[in-house]
């Protein structure tokens, strides 16, 4: 194979490749140096003037993967040297590069890997048909016939292939479909992470690089999105060189390839990989030298900017107004005719799958929290809780659990709009949305960890489940707000990324020839910071920004896809929360005594970097298990409603309740009855007194308010406990919710019977009052007959006053003398007697 590469890439052709790469890098370097000064001006201006959007409600940890290993496991790899399949141990460190070892022992001994794969620019495939389709589009004029077999024979029916348009391809396989799905998620996560190679915290270098690449491609007539804008800057530059170099090599080398179709395909891939590696080594060295030269000039440029910032801004506004007068009429005409009719369609195509993905992130986080609560209520020890919390801390980087979220966004489809706006594929937007989803998940998890740590320090570990519930509710509210903010920003950026290149392509033929005359309006000292090309693009951007902002705002006003309005800003919702972000990460395994070694056969554990042989192994992302073994947290499904759970028979209930006299399981009938009884005992008297107060139009008394507070606390506790019960195993036919439903039904029947008793008591009270009044009437008649008509009748309390005293429990209007008996007139001899309320209540009963 080496002979094939050397015969087609002789010394003269290698020199041609070197010269072509040098020419592209020279053109790029000129643009990059210009854009570096512009990016520095924008960065310094932003630093001086300040600004920025709304503050994030969730905390953000800077390096979530510090000192952690991500995945490990075994795969079969195809070796092109001898065309055989070999078992390889695969390890993925926190850099997301794939390292393949001869065996697990070689990895544990610290030997060098056989192969290291940087996945930037790759695609993870799971079928040979899809792979054959791709290689037919990338090889020099070689088209495979329909139904022809590929040039490799897979050892199983479940292949895994890493395909790259320029670099070497890698072939793997596993033995089951379940393993294939898991490893496909791992490979996709590696590709996703390595594609995102431009650091966002570099406020000068990254904007200068992206603008330079975009302007370089526009000068070649390539507008619109670019799928190969992935990886580190040297890799992107190598892709930039190969974009024009590969077609030339294809036309020169393709006709000279010999052999069968499969052999020519293999030879071309080896040649392309050799060229790509040569170009990549050259771009790496030249880009490093370019950045070093620009950084050396940064200090004097920064000082000049801070001195003349006001004058530079004034000059920029003056030149921009002149350019605006030229460009704006044409831009508005183009906007009304060819852009505005499509903004709502593009936005809807972006919003639907993206919002579903962010909603799935919320659901996955909630299900993980419910699962932890279930294990806690089931009596799991603190060591198990520590393990669960450690797993939760890396939930955002678990490719299998996050796969359902990513799949929602992969449904994004811009078909019908791609050709009009020169969008190669929606993969650029899909990858960006998935990165944002992972960041939001990690922010939510990290915020929950910090809030829980704070709550445990202040309130203790007595009621862990209730504490976690409160922290979870706070985090979900903050997630809803932050996800809305992030999505709206993503929609605006995506619309600009689609529309601006199209408008520039349409306006450049008529406007670009007029731009050089505006350079005369810029002072020579400011010419490095003010470029007419950038000012022209800013004017075009401003012309369309208003329409884009209004479209996103309208979607928020209509509450479409759970977007919040811009006016809903939670500025002071949790002012002390961000102080927790400065605290170090919590080692939950150490806190609760868990985090022991993983059992043999489980894969995905990591060793803390920097630790010796005695360092504790910590499970970071429990990813791959041996075939047949369950995935941790695999059963974290949403608990179905009561009507969806079949009932158990009596034998199952007796088995679940356990032996008489033994401890009651929280799953059992007695366990739930112990939780419900305090609530029912409180509901009955409180409901009775509250009804009586409501009927009299009075406020609840102090005793009633206290009982209502106690009722609310018990209801909250029981509701949280019942909702967090674990899903029972498949052999069970009922659940705590079903048992609870039965208990609640029986309690309702008891409450109805008690209401009937209360009605009978009230009727008895009315009869007694009627008898008293009749008796008093008789006495009055007797006194009148005896000639005592002029004497005043004895004072009697009104019936309403009597009833109200009884209904209020004989409580005084003031806070004094609550325990003292109140004077009550008996209405018989005209004198007040002190009657014990208990005696009165007994008599009435």
C-alpha cells in the first residue's frame, strides 16, 4: 500500500501540494491579520462600553470533565494492513479522542495506543449501504454499480464506520444491535465534541479566524454555510486547502489508478489520506506562526485603541452613514421581495425540532431526579446515593441518555429553502443546537448540585428527599427561563447565518465596486480597525436584523414552543445563587462514602488523572455494559398514571406487605396507610371547622389556621412521597398509586358517614334550641298570668350567638384567656353562670 501512495505522490507532486497549501495560507494570512485588528477593536469597545444580554439563571462550570475519563470498552476493528478483524480495547479520555489498544491490560499498564483518532469532520455510520453511497461521491470518477458489494466484508451484521471526505476511514463492528446503538451514540458524541473546536472564550482570535475563513471563501465565490467548518483552526484550514486541491488531484490521479473497483477505491482513500496529513502538518505550523505574530502586536494596538476609541467610533459612524445611503435602498428592496416572505417559514422549521429537543432535555433531567428520589425512598444507603449523584453530575456527557434529546433536533429539515439560500445541509444548525442542549443540561445539573450542597449544610440530611425536591423545582424554573433565552438567541443567529450570505451574494455585484471610494473617508491611523468590507456587511446585517427580531418576538408573544417574552427578565430571582458558582465541585462519592470500584465487566469507568496506582476509580459515565447486562438508570421512565397500572391479586399484596410484626415496606399497603392516616385525621376536623367558619362569614381562628398549616405540611410530604415511589418490577401488577387510590376511596366513605353524623348533631342542636325557646315562652306566660308583666324579662343570648360560640370552639376574640372558660347565660334564672364548654358540648351531643 505504501508503494501505491509513493508511486502516485512522487516528489514533484508533493512539492505541488506544498506550494498550493502555502499559497492558500498566504491569502488567508493577509485576511486574518486584517480581521484580527477589527476583532481587537470590537473586543476593547465591548469591554469599555459594557453591555450584554440577560443574566443566566443557571450556574456554569468551566471544566466539567477535568481529570475524568469518559468511555471505555471493546470493539472489533478492521486492519487494512492484513485485511483482518481484531479485537481492540477502546478508551475515550476527556479530550474525546478515540484511543485503540491491543488489550485492556495494555491500557492499564499505560502503553501507547495502537491508533488515535481525532473525530473532527467525520460521520458515524451504521450501514454499509450508506457508506458505499458516500464513497461513490468522493472518489475520482469511480461509480459502483447498484447492488455491488463493498471492498470490505464486515465480521457481523452490525458495522460502525467513521467516514471522512479527505482523511482515512475507520471500520468497526459489534455483535448485537444493542451494542451497535450504544457505540454509535459514543462515536457521534466524539464527532460532535471534536467538531466544536473553536474556543468561545477567545474574544479576539476566534472571531478573527471565522471572519477570515468566511471572507476567503466569499472571495472564491462560495457563500452560505460550510459543512467542513469543524475542528481546530489548523484542521479547518486543511479542509479549506483540500476543498480546491482534491478536485485537481482527482482529475490527475484518477485515470492512473488500476485494478478492480474495490482496489481502486482503497488506493484512492490511501492517497487522499496521505495528502490530507501532509496539508494538515503544514497548516498547523503556519497557523501557529501567524497567531504568534498577531499576538506580538496586540499590546501596542490595544494601547492605541484605548487612547483613540472615541475618535475611531465617530469615524466609523460617519463612514457607515455614507455606506448606508448607498446600500440600504437596494437591501430593503431585496429584503421585501426575496427574504421577508420566507423568514417565518425558516423560523418555524428551526423552532419545532429545536424546542422538542430542549423539552426532552428537561424531561431527561426530571426523570433522573425522580429515579434518585425513588432509590432514596426505597431505603438505599448513602453510599448508593453518592454513586447516583456522581452519575448525575456527568449526565450531560452521557451519550446514551442524551441521545433521545439529540434525535429530536436531527429531524430539522430545511428542504425547499436550501437551494434558495445556498444552505449546503442543516448539519451546521443541528450540531450547534445539540451543543447548546448539552450545555444547558450540564448547567442544570451543576446548579442542582450546588443548591443541594447548600441546603444540606444549612438544614442537615434528615429529609433528603424533600430537600432534593425543593432544589429540583428551583432548577427546573431556572432551566425554563434559560432554555427560552438560549433558543431565541439560537434562532436569531441561525436566521442571520442563512439570510446574510444570500443578501451579500445578491448585493455584492452592484455594491462592491463602489466600496473602495469610501476608504478615503477613513483616517490612516484608523485604517487597521475600520475596513469598508466589514462596514458594508454591518449595514446589510442591520437592514435585516429588525425583521428577524420581530419574527422571534412574535413567536414569544404567542407563547409558541414555550418561549418567554423579552420583558420577562428574572433579574433578582436568586441574587445569591451565582456566589455558589465560585465554590468547588462536590465529591458526592466521598461525602456519602460511595464510589467504590466498579464491578468487573462494566465499562465506562474512569481513573482520576494525576493519581497513582492507589487512586480511587470513579465511574464517570456508565456507558457500555457487556451484552445482556442492564444499563444503569435504564429504568428511569416516567411513572404511568393509576389507570395504566393493573391491580395486584391478594397473594401478591400479602407477599409485598411482609410477615406480621415485621418492618413495613414503603411499597406496602401498611406503609402507605401510615403516611395517609395523619392527613385524614387532620382533614376531618379542619374541614368541619372551615365549613362552619365559612358559613358564618368569619375568618379561620388561630387553632384552625394551625391545623391547616399542619395539613398542608402533611399533604406536601405525602404527595411528594407517593409521587416519588419507584416503578415496580414487571412481575408486580399494582403500584403504590393504586393502593393509595383504594385507601382514598375508603377514607372518602368514612368522611361521608361522618358528615351524616354531623348533620344529625346539627338537627339535635336545633331541636334543643326549639325546646328551650318553647320552655321560655311557657315561663313568660306563667309570669304574666301571675301579674308580673312590668318586670323585665331575663336576658337571653341570641340563637346565632350561641351557635357561633359552639362552632368556633368557644374561643375568645382576643389572644388572652384562650384556655379559660367563658361566661355563658343559661337563660333560666337571669344570672350568668360559668359553664365549662366541654360540659356544654357533651350535653349537646
